[in-house]
């Protein structure tokens, strides 16, 4: 398995929208950018999507190419393909990490999630999310509670892995 985004990090955001990418995430971004080489700046894609998203979803270049290939396999002009093109391709932004490990989040993206002085970076295996801290905490509590309530009484969370093909 490729390197993964793991953990959560609180990062300061300055008035120009500059924010440091957590160092462990930078290593994954470098590995996931086929054009990256030592001394160059890794790139990645931020999907800000539709109004239902409370966060920015970040993909390595390689991961986004996989998503693009899946979308391209759908028949042109179908509602499903148009929706995926709009949400995943049109409503996205390619970023480059500068020599100091920072990116500049455009105002439109900061406004989308009401981001101001601080951001939460949350690893999600092959992607990571950027959240406004209060929204992250509220969603974490709400979603975790709902997901745990769906488990049978006393079940270990790892029992969820038993439903996978080949498990």
C-alpha cells in the first residue's frame, strides 16, 4: 500500500491564506506527484465540491488521476458523469507546496468552509481534509456517535473489516 495521510493537525492560517502543510502529509504529497523530484515543489488537488461539503478534500496528483480515469470511463453526457465532472473536476484547485512547506488557500476556498485563523488537517488514508476547527469538532462528534450506534452492542470496531472481500 502507498504512503497514507494519518492523524490530525491544527495549523495557523495567515491573512493572505497561507498555511503550512503538516510535514508527514508533505512526504505523501511528494510520493503521490509523479512529476516531483528532490528540490521541486509537490502539487496536489483540492476539491471543494458542492454546498454539502463542510471541508476541502485533498488528493495527491496520482490519486486524482485515478478519479479522473474512473470519471472518463462513464458515458459522455450522462447525468452521473456531468455531476462527477462538476464536483470533482470543475470545483477543484491545483496547489503547489512552496519551499517553506506552505500553500496559499484562495479566498473562495476559505470562504466555502468559513476558514479564518486556524485550520484542521485530518488524514483520511489516501486523501486529507482541511476543516474549520469548530465544524470539524462538531462533525467528528456527530458522525462518530451515529457510526458507533450502528454497531451491534459490544462489537469491536475492527469487526467492520470482516465484511471486506477477501477478508
